[in-house]
């Protein structure tokens, strides 16, 4: 791979790759992402609909809206990576239940997991062209998009935890990567 690794202590490039393969790291992160989403969704599905739709201060107005955004983001990146000409967010015409939104997000998680399990180094390094939602043109290697998808999920899971706490939920599972890796 033509990846540049940076030593965080000196901010200098490593002379060689660290002792892991990018594919295995991304595969583990994708499985972790699905696991962490599932753990929080198990709690979310126990909420009455009025609480999952309740307006709360966060990036998105409710738990439901946050889940839909997470699904949208993973799906949009998936469609871009698959070079679909027309990219459609799942929430565009979505009128389903919170259970349907969770199922959609979990299905999208599985697509990423399966793709990464079978991806070649060439596929991970492949640079593809896409337009963002503002119609700006970019080119990125696939591995960077995979990292974006996983990091984005982590960010919004933190928001979901905060929202659940605001609703008085006290038993919230730990979804840290290290917790997942200990259970492997």
C-alpha cells in the first residue's frame, strides 16, 4: 500500500508499515462498528416511540433522527464506493418504525463487514471519484472512506449515549473498541 504512517510522538513518517495489515484492522473495526451499533440499538428498541422521537439537544433532534442519519451516512458512502450514479439516502422516503431504521442500519453494517472481509489490498487502495452533498468533487482511497464510516459511527454513538442519559436510561452498555476486543 502507498499509505503514509506518522509517528504520533515526532510527527515524522514511519519508514515502514506498523506490524498489522490495513485490511485486518479495517475488518475488525467494521465488525466492532456493527457490534457497538447493535448494543445501543438493543437499548433504543426498548424505548417507547415517544421517547425515541423526543426532541433533545444534539446534532440531530432525536434518537430516531440520529439513527436515520447514521444509516444515511453509511449508505451514501457505500453507494459512492460502489460508483452508483444517483446516490439516495435511505431516510429520503422513509416512513418506517424505529425497528425498521435499526434493521436498515444493521443491514448496512453487515454490507461493510462482508465487503471488508473479502476486500483485496488493491480494492482498499483504489481511489474513487465522488461528489459530496454540496456537489463538490473529491477523490479518495477506499480505505480512508472505510475509516470515515467507522469513525462517524463512533461519534454518533457518543451522542446517542448522551441522549439516552437525558431520557433517564441508566443501564447503557459500554461500546468501546477495547470492550469488543476483549470479548473476541
